[in-house]
C-alpha cells in the first residue's frame, strides 16, 4: 500500500562523513598487496528494520560493529556478499565493471536469504560515491584494482530460525595487486567426488556465506595432502564438473562431433554461481564467431576420453579475482590427469584474458564499464 515503508533506500538521502586527515591510513606498498588485508578509509552503511524499512545510506570512516551475541547472523548464517572491482583505466578514469550484474545477483541472494530487497541502481550510485570518496585507494596501475565487498547481514538480536527483523547492508573496499605479476600461473586441482559444493534444490546459485565456510576444510585437504591449489567440485553420479574453487569452469576442446567448442556448465540446474566473468567470457567468445560456445553439462568421462584422444585443448577457471585461471593437472580417483592448457601458451584462455582486461582498463571502450 502507499503508506508502507519505502521499498528501497535512496542515493539522494546519502550522507557523507569524511575521515579527518589524521584518521586516514597510509597507503600500503603497491608491490606488496596481500588480498583482503588492506582496507580503504571509508565504508558505506545502510540499515534496515521491519518497522521503518530502509534507513539513510551513510558513507563513514571504517569502524568496528557492535552486535548482540544473539544476532541472527552469528547463529543461522544470515549473510551474503558480493565481489566486484573498481579499475583505473589507461585514461586515469575510474570505472566499475558491470555493477548491474553484481546487484542482480545480490538482490536474488537477498530474497533467498529472507533479507529485504532494494533498488540495484540506487545501490550502484551509492557505491560509485564510495569509490569516488576513496578514489586515491584505486591503484595507479593497469594490473591492480580496488576490490569492493558489498555485504548484507541479519542483525536482529534474537534466537530462533526466523526472518531477521533487522539487517545491515554495507560495503568495504581495499586495494588488490596483480593476480599474475609474472605471467599465468596454471593450477592443480583435487577432484574428489565424495565432496559436493552445491546440489539441485540447494543454494549454489546464490552468493551466501553459508556456501563458503564448508569448503575451507576441503581446500586445506587439497593443498596439504595433494599439493593442489584449488578444488574441482564434481556433482552427481556422472561426476559433472561444476566449479573450480570460487570460479566458474570452462573447457575448450574438440567435441565428439569434431567441432572446436568452448563449454561451461549451464545455470538452469541451480548448482552454479552465475558469475559475471562467466557471462562476459561467453559473450566475448560468441562474438568471435569461429568457435562453438555452449552452456551444457560435461563430466569426468568426457574429460578423460577427450584427453586420451588428444581433443582436450584448454581448461580454466573464470572469476573476478583472476579473470581466467589455467588448469594444468587434475587429481582424480588416484590418477594425475595432465591437461595441456599451457602447451601452446593457452591461446583461447589468453585471448579471453586480454580482451576482458582491455575492456576493464578502458583500452577497448565498452558499455560494460560504468565511470564513478
Ligand atoms: N563461482 C563461485 C562459487 C564464486 O564464489 C565466484 C566468485 N564470485 C565465481 C564463481 C565467479 O563469479 P564472478 O565472475 O562474478 O566473480
């Protein structure tokens, strides 16, 4: 009804509380940035409660929170997040990459988490302002970025698995260095079908914290027992390939029909996170017109058969952090499968990396980029 609380916060209500000069942190050494360890000076905060709806967005100095120990987030993992970046282009202008896609995913995850919906365009305007307030934190480099972490938590201070009547949406950010300072670093994967990341009817298509906590232990096992940097997540009796660590997976091969095909698992089963990078690489490769691009399931039998017949050309992960991540080995049921991704210098993986980063750093103009 017209008297109900507004369905979104508004950028026009945004209040900015700038740090005092003495509160501003020194910028870290740009050649020594550890992901997730450095934070820009300001954050964005937007409170919500069931009675009054959305409050005013505020940009303020980064500060600690104080919540009651019964807050829903601490017990039932009522939490979700996003990962996106601000890029300083060759022309020195700072831009976001397809923020509308991140907001679409964030809103769908919020609904699945019983957290309130909001207007994605209003949120993008608030994020643009946050980045412009901390513009000097966007590295002066066409290989580094300012990583943005929009986060949404249920904060109602009461036990009981039920809708959180209080919530907080916030965004923090921090500079991150080049993912490949010395060229592509291909990874080894552990593919153990006894572990499953997501399942049909579950929440794999949503970016909620609850999907990530249980993967840490498996990642550790992959690293410590098998010296693998990432986990290859399989699914179902046929051992479908679904994702690599926190990346979508792509395979470039000559398929059973003899066609050169770039293939990635489909979104319709609900077990794959709809990656912004995934969607963008599919669009770029479709524009080339010289290879087939398919969203369909493929399994470990397809991989081993194609390997034996020399039809597997490249395998790589795709995500915001690295853009693309070449795979050179999979440990599967006691066998080392050697993937020839780097044999000819990973031509398709490299071409996608170059085309996408040229867009992100504004060497190639694109309406995917949104200036702050
Ligand atoms: N899959 C999972 C499970 C992820 O966490 C991510 C990172 N958000 C991705 C894929 C890649 O998504 P994006 O390209 O939007 O970073």
